[in-house]
């Protein structure tokens, strides 16, 4: 009986060691540069989950504005800065793609990936990632903010709402409804700043509460 207990203990320890070995906190080979300039993250708990680690890395570039804010540079440095922005975009794309592969239920990672895909000019892939985020977390207020902002840009770049499928319009209406219900100030801001979505804003006002 004692030998069985020892065997169980050894197996448990081996399992723990294997699990920890698959985390950046304990496996240096899994550590990659983040927006902070080294492998560390602002959210230290992400170091213990590789999927979350890659999501935080990719999202870090988005949150810091390195993908969205144009750099203020002289003409002579513009090309170098453009190349740097493209490198940062590639890093974010790779990190977020890894994140959704390791944790396909991470709706935040899918929304961030949608942003990066849009920036790279692949609007179809951006909308596909948005759909996954919508499916996973239809009533998340923070994501409704992120997704509605991007949806407005995608609709604007694709010649209006008429070119958006009815299913995608329903998803957008749902995000509008969520913001109107739980974050009225953000809802009102987008209502003023996203003219291409005005028809959907009107539809959301008369819509019944979405089914959970």
C-alpha cells in the first residue's frame, strides 16, 4: 500500500512539473519579447498560462497604441517607422493567433485578432474573427465597445451597411443593445461617431432584449 501511495505521489509531481514546464514562468524557452521590451507582462498571472500569455503579448501592442497611433517622425525616418509598425503588427498577429489556437474560447483574443487582421487589410478575416467573438461572448460590455468600434470601421471601408450580411448586422445590433443597456455614454458616443451604422442604431432601439 505504501508503494502505491509513493507511486501516486510521484505521478502527481511529474504531472505538476509537466504543467509548469508549459508556462513562461517556469520555461524560459516560452518567453518572448512583449511591448514592455522584455518577456514580462503587466499582468503577471498570465505567465502561468501560455494561451493567456500570448493573448496579453498581442493585446499589449494594441493597448499601447503601437498599432493604431501613427508615429510622429520626420520624412527621412518615415520608412523606418513604417517597417517597425509592420514588425509590431506581425508580432501581434502571431501572438494572438497562437492565443486563439491554445484557448479558442477567449473572446477577447478573437476581438483583438480581428483588429489586427483589419489593420493588415484583410477585412474578411477580421469579420470572421469578430463573428467568433460575438458567438463566444454576446453580452460582454467591454467587448461590445471594442467590436462595435471595429465594425463601424469595417462597414465604412466596405461601402456601407448594405454589404454586411443580415447575420452580421444582427450581431452588431446586439452589441448596440448591450451598450445602450449597460453603458449609455459609450452607446451615445458611437451613435454620433459611426454614421454608417445609424440604421442599426435605430433597429436596436425597437429590438426586444436579446435572448441569452
